[in-house]
C-alpha cells in the first residue's frame, strides 16, 4: 500500500507541475522554455515508476486463457509508429502537458508485436492487400480485396475460385453479431475486405467499373456489402452516393451534383436494405441526431451512411450533423453486445491515411487522437475477461519528426535550429515525399513566412509528389484480453485474424475450445478425466 501511495503522489505532483506551468494551455509551450519538474530531478521518481511497471509486467505471467466472447479490431489506416508517437505527444499537449510522458489508450495494452506489411507483389503495400491479410488471414496482391494472390488486379475473370473469407464472416457463421465502423466510405479498402471479393478496390459501385468486368459477371463492392454476408448487424461510415441510382440527389447536399448517386443499374441499395429489414428492429440513419436518438436496446441492426463519400476530418467535422468515431463505436458496441454469443467489431480510423497522403500532418494526428478516444470508450464498455481487443495499422507513411526539438515543443512547431545549408528554419514534422515540396525563387520555402500550424498546412517534403506515399516498415500490434499473449514478436500481417479466431473459437482452430475455463463449449481440463471415467462406468 505504501508503495502504491508513493507512486500516486509522485505522479500527481508531476501532473500538477505540468498544469501549473502551462495553466492548462498547450499554446504556452510554444513560447516558454520547458522547465523540468522538480520531482523528475530525483532518481526516486524514475526508479519508482520503473518498479511499478516491473510489477505490472510480472502480473502478466498469469496468462488470460479465457475464451474471447467478443472481438474488436481497431485499424488505424496509415498509423505507423512515428504517427503513434506524435499523436501521443499531441494528446498530452491538448491536455496542457508537455506530451512525451502521456499514455495513449493503446499504450496501456499489455502485449505488443510488430506486423510485416508487404503485399505478395509489393514491398511497400496498399490498404487493400493488407486488409485481405489482417481480415482474411491470407496475403494478397495490392489493390485486391478478399481474394488470394492468384487473382490479378482489374482482371475480373481471375476472381472466381480465388475468393477468401474474413474473420467477420467466421464470426457471423459462429452465431455472433458483427459490425463495421469507419470514417471512410463503408466500401473503401479496409472495410471492404471484411465482406467483398473484388479484384479492384476502386470498383465502389457499378458506375466505377469497366463494362467488360460487368459483362463478365463481377459485382461492385457496394452491392457485395448487402449480398455477400446477409444482415451485417452494424454498418456505419460514409459512402451514400454509391448506394443510389445515377443522378439521384443526395439527401444532405441536394444542390451538389458531384455528390449524386453513381449506380448505373438503377438500384437503390438503401431502400432494398430497408425492405429486407421490415419487421425487424432495424434502422437506416444518415445524420448524428438520428443516430444518437436511437435506444440501442431497441435496435438489432443499423445502417448509418453519414456522408456521400468519406466522412470529414475530425477537425472539420460538423458536430451537429456528423457523429465522431467515438460516438459511432459507442452505439455499435451497445447494439452488438446484446447477442449472448458475443460479437466481432471492425473499427477503422481511416482518415489518418488521407491526412498523410495530403501532407496534412495535423489532420492525420488529430484523427489518431480521436481513434484513441474510441479505443478508450470501447474499453469502458467491455471487459478484458471476455473481450479481445487488438489495435494495429495496415501500413505506415513516409512521415517523421525530429530536429532535436526540446521537450514540450509543440508537435507542429519548428525545430530549434536553422538548416546549416540554406540557413532557413524547418518544422519538426517532415515527409519523405509528397505535396509539401515547395520552391520559392528556386529555393526551399522559408516556413517562418507561412502559418505552419494551420489545419491544412502541408509539411515540407524532400521529393515532390501530388500525393505522399505509404511507408514499408513494420507496424505495431497492441493487444489485451483473452489470448492477447498470442500477439507477440514479429509476425506476418496475415497471422492477426488467425490469432483472434483462435481466441474466440471460430474459424479453423476449434479443437482446443472444450478446454477453455469460461467456455460454454467445454469443460475445464481438470474435470475432463472424471467425466471420461464416469462415461466408461455407465457404458
């Protein structure tokens, strides 16, 4: 008890010191040199903190081998390790602290691994091939969804016979409720691999497909959302326009023709869904107020399409009309948890990736912080006793930050030095390539002449490209809950759904399930010999 009280007191002193220094105002850090809290000058602080961490690590020797009733996968699209570190600092600075010592929700997960992200035909992957890996358990070619590497991108006739199923399908077949929540289109790369078998990730609707593919019998992704796995219980994100006939005005933006429906087959997939769901406790919603007015206890299925395409960046989100990722996760969890067999939920923070592609690091990092809030919310609504939660990324980006910045330096600020080549300042955040490459009179732009902390500022890049590219390094996997210890070391990305399925007794691995201590499927190993003896005596 004395040890615990000492740790709490020391941490409170640090927090109070940070709050006093900044007056709960992160902008203060930009202009005032960081003052090291007095407690941090005492070795006792660091030794005590390390000993506390050591005790927590020792507690992990008792492994959680329960059966996972529920499975949640949080996928930060493009959330490489530098993005996680920068978002951690941002989260702390938004709380008025220096930031480096802050913990993200994912940082609190006890097990961490690395995922090798390459596609079967790409050293640096795309989001479709990676989604097939971490959802279907099979590595695949870039640009393809829910098909093996035998399928060739854009060649429709290579689809049939090469389909692979996802963990969402395995969960549904096992009687669990299933859900998809994303900040992108619900038929974008990440969510699509959960239900679609498509040789081209860009075939959002039949309006984006070549005629020869349609003639050969390939289906667009939006159509597959409703046909391949009947009655996905929760679907939330953007992508309205791909569900409606061509030239149908959008319900929210009726005057913007670019947002009209795109379907050439004349089908209204939303209306078809509503017709199929008549008599069930199912709801279609397209704005925040309709979503939050629902009582999840009275809802079994929900289709929420909140934008014609992707949902807006969280920094630009209309808080009256568009729900946050955290709000969507809250509703999804409360709907799915009613199933006594449990649930599988895929949650994508999809616009982290878009922020990086645009060179807009501020958007990417705020999207990461919002996803971390959603992770925290899901943690409050579930228990590690019966819920396995995994957080990972599909790939990284050529994003980084450096320049010997002092502690507490605003993550969007300048490095504390000038370039010793062109004698100009530079921001800590930089990209290896992308749209931030700018020359003024043949020389690198002087960032002190622009507002580099503006939301849409494009950080400088070394190589000019219209869109910044993915990175090829390994990404992190964080895990907590039943069998989370299976996610350790360096793993191929396609290992992830196999480990999750094993924990939940779905998919291929079921022989061990009767030995799970909390499983209704079987009996504890210590009881099994007695039952076998009894059976022998009876028969």
